[in-house]
C-alpha cells in the first residue's frame, strides 16, 4: 500500500509543479489554491508512504515521478522542445525509478 501512496504523492507533485506555471507567480486565486492543495496532498501522501519505505528510495521515486511527469507535460502543454535527447533522459529517470522500486 505504501507504494500506491508514493505513486499518488508523485502524481500530486506533478500537479503542483504544473500548477505553479498557471498561478503566474501566485497572482491568480484558483490556480494558486489548487497548487497549494496539491502541494499539501503530495507531502501528506509522501509522509504516509515513509512509514514503511526507506527515505532515500521514497524521496528519489517521488521526485522522479514528478520530474518525468512535469517534463512530459511541459512538452504537451507548454510546447517545450520534444527532442530525442530529452526523451532518452526521461527514460533514464524512469529506469532509475524502477530500479529503486525493485531494489527496495
């Protein structure tokens, strides 16, 4: 169950990272509220996952999920460059996340 909490925490991390872009420096009310809520949920779920998972593994997986999801959504939502090198690097992060999950 801890891995599920960690996955959800990572998804909410993507939400707040992308949300930061929409807040326009926290000058827009509803995007700011949604971003702050996503931050709180993400950290709360991470805290629950840490009851059973090692901190190094959990934190690396949490940030990795956030980094991969945010990078992909940056390409999709904000027309960031979709280069082969970028996707190879995203693949390396995914490989690292899977390695940590199965080594834990």
